[in-house]
């Protein structure tokens, strides 16, 4: 059965390899805890962790830490 | 006792009764009608002393047809020789004109026809009992494409029937690309023919001529396969498999999310020392993240026709590293003209990617209208399922299939534009 499936998929074997890229990207996002289109972090200190998205609005520039 | 067979001559010559040009013909026993390649006189000759001349095709081109008379080629594993060419037009739509190349297979003495319309080629042969049950030629699977009667524009070469009598034929074409079924009806007599699309490259290779020597293609052929037809089933099968795998991974991620790291209700308290509307800094209880993960912070504010601007910072208590985001929450509702309305919402959420393991708390810096002190429900989740990741990657996986759907749809519309039975026609 698997042999038949592979034979059937033979015309798209190179495309199947190409699809490993988005699947790998998804797996990487899941493994590292990354939202692929960017997160809501606005901190310049930790922006590299995920990058900012357009979802949030910029608020007050007041930062207090405990 | 042995019989000695007389070898059948491969070709013979006769002279055109009008211009005297020597005409080579190849179906020595079968051919009876001829169109002179020089003066285009159409005549019948079956061995009698004087050929019967019917007339002359004045519209015949001066240049040689794309496949010259006498050319030999191998198509679908059969060796054919081009012995004649007929240019025809539809009786009711004379703008539709095509060429039919008569192909003679000397070994079997059978004929096939290679039809060319707007640079699109179809090999057509008489249906036979031998291939009556072939799965690809079941009539119910075909769609009616065209009904017409034809007229001859011009002809060259030899024929084993009177091509002019074809004007009485009622032709019906059915298609299931790349296959074609043709019914020719004369009175109560019906004959069926089968056809298959042939790519120009196949024609060029079969007859050892340059692809550029063949007519340029316009539009879509009646039985020209749609783009990606050979891999269409495999493409969707693969897409289905990949989407199923992706969905399975996403379900695992949904299950993985588990319990919240923090679930707390906090009351906004006005800061009397600051500007009106400013709330005191609120600090959540600490929580521990035991591995690097994405964090999702869900916020629900008890607002009623009010707004709240809420900068939030997530602070790592060991390293001081901070993540920040701001949410504007506003909720308005009322009744106007007897109808209730709602604007905005009480909920907001934020996602922070790749938050390192450690002990954290949240700081809130609320700012709202003077005198408003809403209650804030805060929930923090580690490893949220991040559905946007799923949809982004699913979109990428579906990109090529969708492009192919668009291309095939466009292809089909162009194909049917040449048909009186166009399912896409709006009138």
C-alpha cells in the first residue's frame, strides 16, 4: 500500500521535498515557542526574541520594574 | 505447395490531368481521389484512362503545409506517412478553420488523422471493436463540445474517399481532455471516432521537424490537458497528507497547553498622586516557566461604556529581562432606535515568543477615565497552540494547489470559449 502511494506521489516528489520547508518552519515555531508572524513584544531589550507585530498599539513610555 | 505473394509497391505515380505534375501516392490499392499539390485540381482516378476532374481549390496555400506530403513519423508507437491534407471550415461559422492530415499506416493499411486547429493537435482514428471497452472512452464521461457540418477549403494529396461528400455529415464532438469522441452521422448511419490530444512537441519529434515549423498556438485546444493534469491527483493527495500531518501536530500543541501558569483577578486602584485616570502600578503574583516557550496573556476587564489603556511588562525576576506590550480595551453598548448595539470588547490577549525559562511576574500600568476602577482578570498560558502558525503554514501548503486551481479554471474557460455549449457562458 505504501509502495503504491509512493508510486502515485512520484510526479510531485520534488514538490514534496519543497513542502518540508514550511513543515520544518512550523515544527521550529512549535519547538522554540515562536509565533511565526511575530509576537506582541514591544520591548527594545527583548525584541529579537520574536519581533514585533502590528497587533499592539504603542502605549506609555513608562517602565517600572518590581 | 507455396504461394508467391506479389510485393505491394510502397508508392506509385500518376500525372495531374490539369497541369501534368507527377503525383506520388502511397496507398496504391486504396486511394482513388487526389488533389494536385501544384495546381490543386481535385480529381478521381481508379485506373481508368481518363481521370474525372471535379474542380480546383483556389484557396490552397502556396507554401507547403506544416507536415509535408510523404513525411514519415511515429506517433503512439505507430509509423505513419502523411498522404493528404484537407483544410476545412465550419459551415455555419466559417471563421473556424482547421487542417486534417491523413496518416497512412502502410503495415496495417489503416488510416488515422492528425487534426490541427490554432496550433493544437489531435490524433483521431476510427473506433474499433478491439478498443470498445477502453475505460477512457466511456461516452457518459464526456461532455458535448461541438456540433457542426464542414466544408472543404482546400486539399492536397490522396484520399480513399470523396472528401467533398463529407459536407453531408453531421459531426458531433464530445470531450474529456485529453480524449475526444467524434460521431459522424449521415442519414441514419453513425460512425464513431476516437481522439487524443498530441502536444506540438510530440508532433515535431514524431516527424523530425522543428517545433518552430509548426503553427503557433492560440487559445486552448478542445482536448488540450489543463496545466498540471499529470500530477493533479498526486498534488492533492500530497496536500491532503501534509495538511493532515499539520493538523495532527496542531492538535498535539492544543493538548500540550495544559493549565495556566497564572490566573488572577486584580482591581485597578486610582493613583491620587498622578494625573487623573492614572492607576497605581499593579503587580501580579510570581510564576515559574520551566522551559523556553511562548506565553499567552489573556486579559478581561470589567468595563461598561468605558476604556482602559493597559501597558503590561513581563519581568524575569532572576535576570531582570523584560517583555512589554500594551492593550487598549474598550467596551460600549446601548440601545438606539429600539435596537441594541455593542462596540469593542472586554477581552484582549497578547503573545510573547521565546520567553526563556525562569521566574516571572507581570506589572500593569493602567490608565483610564477618571473614577473608573475596573476589575482585571489575568490568565497566563505557557505553550499556547498558536493557531496563526497553523494557518500561515497551511496557507503556504495550499498555495501551489490554489494557483493550479486558478490556472486550470482559466484554461477551461478558454477551452469552452470555442464551444456553442459553453457552461461558463453567461447568456
